[in-house]
C-alpha cells in the first residue's frame, strides 16, 4: 500500500474544515483540521486526528484544552493560514477577529459553529494522535460551510 494511493483515494471524500485553538507561551496557536468528528453525545465527546509533527498538537497535550471554530465559506484564507499552506504567514492569532471562550481560548468571531473542549484522552494513531475532547460548551451560527475536497477548499450554497 502506497501512501500516495491512500491520499488520492481519500481526497475524494469531502470533509468539513475547522480551526483548533490552544495556548502557547506568548499567546495563542491555531491549526486547520479536516479530521474532526462527533464521537458521543453522552458524554459529549469529539475526536480530532493531529499529525505527530504538529507543534499545535503538543501544545494541546500540554494545556489539555482546545477550542474548535468551524470555518464558513468566508474563511478560506484563514484555513490556508492556519494550515501552514499560506506563505510566510503566522499560525498565531494576531489580526484575527475572535472572542475568548469560557476556557480562555480563542473562537473565531464569525465561526458557523464552535466547541470548547478539554482533552479527555489521547490515543496513538500511526503518524497521528487521536485526541478525544470532552465538549463543555458549544454553539452554532449562520453561514455555509467550507469543505476540503480534492485537496482544495470549496463552498456549499
């Protein structure tokens, strides 16, 4: 099995796009993710798969908390920025409109949905870790989602 074959096959599966946020020494850090899903309603759990090379992954483990901002169609630049694909752009929150959740971590001001989470457990997952978060607060707002399909961001609606 070649990694490129798996990557190609899975590029055909449309995925929602979200921003995970956590704390770092001088402020906040964010990471664009597409491997995010609901795990359980009772208790309220989600899971995210984070690359072992990700600095944000390590910060989430260290601080044991993160927030999720679900990107809307207007967030394609921010999705690029926090994925590291936008050239010479920080993954910090300078200049990004946000509010702080009850846990003190940022949530995009105009996210179409958001979650505040505490790390429940972390499982190994090959070259990723599976981070299970317990949701302590959540909300939804208006707007159409941003999705990843065939290695590019698209909108619905």
